[in-house]
């Protein structure tokens, strides 16, 4: 007994993990889905863009997923495939290089309504405007262009 104000999460719940961005003072919100509620009150969750399993997170390390609003700044994960030259064997040697996550600054235009059920917004889509790219090599489009992308690839920011 006693008042427990912390929220109870269940497997399948959409959440955001708080991640400090080094050297910026910003906190990125990494989309995740709860995979297990542990008996000690911590939670295991899968980070959507990486597939990484985060174990034993406490409730102050994440929050319920919140839809980003029009005009909010965010980061879109643009997966660029790295290439490496094949070995000396020619075409029969293929080196696979993991794509590095590369984040492009965007501004939210809108969450596409009816793209996901309530409580499962991470399966939905956003329209966003491309704001720029540090090194000019984005594959998603030109600065100022309006694009649409999966909610799981868009990270909110807290300043």
C-alpha cells in the first residue's frame, strides 16, 4: 500500500528512451517498444532503429511516446550504406559495410493521422521538412523539401 505514481508499462507499449547528445546539451528521444516488464520494476525494450535490446531501464530513463507536433525540430535517421572495395579476388569478394546511422535535422509538418492505431504511433508516419545536413550528403532529399517517413526513424529533441 502507498501511493505509487509511476506509470505501469506493458510489453508492446510505445516509449522513448532519453539519450544525452554529447557536447550539445540536447536530449534525443530514441523510439522503442517495451519487450518485458521485470519483477524489480525495470523494463526491457527494443530500440526500433537499431534493433538493440536495452535491459533493466528504470522509469526515469524513458517516457510514453508522444506524437511530435507541427513546427517541432527533430532528427530523421538517414541510413546511408557504406561501400568498401572488394578484396583482391575481384567480383566474387563482397565486403558488407554496416550503414552508419546519420541524422538529418528536420521540422515536423504533421503526424499522418490514420497511419497507426492509438497507442501504436511508432508504427505511423510523419510529414517533415528537410532543414539541412551537416555534410550535404543526405540521401533523403533537398533542403526545404517536404518528405514522409516512418515515425520510428524520427527522433524528437529536448533542449
